[in-house]
């Protein structure tokens, strides 16, 4: 962060640091003309305004002011300030899913840093740690987990060397995200606990909330709902304490924990609280998340009318071109689940025709965003659906494809699971032949293929696309 000297800018910065973002932005808007006079102050003003707009999730406006700041910063010829400005631009571009441009800005910042003649100074080490952290997070969004881990490990080594607790915390958070996406839940859990412990030690309440949230989500995925709810309620308590904008996010995670554990009444209570926050209109994305979770709750209810309403909402998110990618993914998986449930209930293979376009869309997302773990899972799902129609050769080919991708990108645990699926297919071959001969019910075929388990994995893995975001909430 650029060092700010102007008293009014310092006041705005203080408001930002206390997450009073709208107050900070209003203050900046009020004194733009009268108080920002020198070139250095203009850089500080644009930098601060850009970073606040980014925190308010207004990436387009944030990028505009970051560009202003960089243009002014080039006149000052201050290397460290230029590095901060380039890294800010990188963060904003990453939040807009423009990963290649993000990397360009990070590399440009690194080149400036390496050209500085005092590489042993603490300021140099701090900037290098930040550059490596950003590089690691960027390579994760580009789908290269190995490179991401390499740069994050280097950043963590520097952070520990200079005892920069904030850098240690931020790097630890990204390592947790990496291992979570990689499917190594125990490693992810270990880093999430470290991340939370550091946040508590620093008394950084916003990061504490993120730590509680990530642990809650992980324990929900592991089916340990009591632990999940315990952590999420602690996060909620901190949210109320500081009136955090993350309150809504914690409620969404609590909702997931209750919904997954079939505590529908408590899930509804979370929805009621979320509705209050939605009506306050603080963030546009609140309404979208609220509606998606409303659909998820409707899907759990036994009434046919509820399922129809859920399908309608999910289709809206799935078919809209500019839907945020995580929401589109969630809607697509839930639509697959709805149609597979109908397939099981009706024994009507026409339901498979409805599912295929949505599977193709998820696969397209996985390929475009280089989320290879998701690509592996989708090939496995497709293989299981091939078994339902007795296309054994195609199923085996898809599992082989899954295994190759998992091995290529170092997804060790995922590769092991696909190996087990291949072995199970061979082991159950006579059962499949018997079902084919007797034309067994589709529900029996789906059970033998363990399709429900595959869908459950896909529904739980809401962190697949987390690598796309520059500064994730959890």
C-alpha cells in the first residue's frame, strides 16, 4: 500500500481499513477537487479510490482509477510505488477473470523490482514476497497448481525470513485454497487452521471471518456438520461485532451446512436473515446468491411444484451469458441433479437428453478456466452415464481420460479415486452384463454406477472455481 501523507486521504484510508468503505468513498468524492494538488497526492488518491472500489466489487471503476494512478505514477519515477500500482492493477484484472493480463502486470512489477540495486533491504524482500504471492495466485487461476505452489512456497519462505505476519497469513490462505482445489482436504484443513490462528494473533477480524468461513465450508464438505456450524457461528459472531460486509457470506455457508445435513428449518432461518440483508441492497451479488440458495432449498422439498420453481431459477442462471461463473456452475450441477432424480423416478431415458447440454456447459467452463479437477470429475460423471446405457467401452475410455488428466496436473488423490473407479468397473462387469441381459431398471443401473455419489461430490465442490477470484472471501 502506498504511504499516504495528506490528512484527508489518511482519514479515508483509516475508514477503508475499518471496512467503512462507502463512507471512505464518499469522503474521497467530496474533496477530489479541493484537496488533491500534487502529483504524489493524485497517485495516492487514485490508488486509494481504486482499492476501495475493488473492495466494493466494482472492478470496472476500480480499473479506471488504477490506470489513472499508474499514469501519474510513471511521472514520479518511484519504483516501489510503480510496483504497488502494477500489483493493484493485477488484482483488479484477476477479479475480472483476465488472468493473462494479470500475469503481465505481475511480471512487469517483478522486472522493476529485480532492477533495483538494493536487493537485501527489508522493503525489497517485502515487495518480492508480495510479487511471488500474486504470481502464485495468478498461476492457480491459470490452472497450473504446481507453479502456483512453487511461488507460494517461495513467498512464504521470504515472509518467514522477514517475519512479516500479514504476508505469512495471506500466503497461508492461498496455500489452503490450492490444496482445497487439488482435492487434498487434510492439507487444506491444516493451512486453513494456520491461517485462522495467524488472523486471531493479528486481531484481524475480517481475516478471522474468512478463516472461520473456510473451515466451516471444509467441514461441511467432509460431512462434519457440527464442527462446520461451530466455526461458522464463530465467524457470524465476529461479523456482528464489527458489522462486516461478510455477514451475508457466512449466512450462505451456514445455509449450505444446514441444507446438506437436511436441517431444512434452520436453512430456512438462514434464508430469512439473508433476505433482510438483500433488502438492504448493499451488494448486487447478494440477490443472486439468495435466489440460488432459495432454489436449492426448493429442490430439497418433496412437492413437485417446488422442484419446478427450483428448475426455473437454476435455468435462469445457467442460460444467462453474463452469469458469474461460480453461480453458473452451481446452477448447472443442480440442474443435472434434478434431471437425474427424474430419470431415477421415471425410468425415462429422455431425461438423459436434458442433462447432456448442461454437462457440456460445465465441461466447457472447466476447459476454458483450466480447472482440471473439475474436468476429471465431469469425465467421471459422463463415464457413469455411459454405464447406464451399457456403453462400457466409452465409459472405460472416459475414465482413462480422467486418469491421464489427473496424473498430468498432479491431482494425486483424484487419480487414486479414478483408479478405484476403473477397478470397480472391472469388478462389477458381470453384474453389468446381467443387468444388460435382463434390461434392469434405470434406477438399479444408476445405483450400481454410484451416480448419486458423483453428483454429491460436484455439489459439495463449490471451491472448484475459487481460483478465478483475486481475493476470495474465505
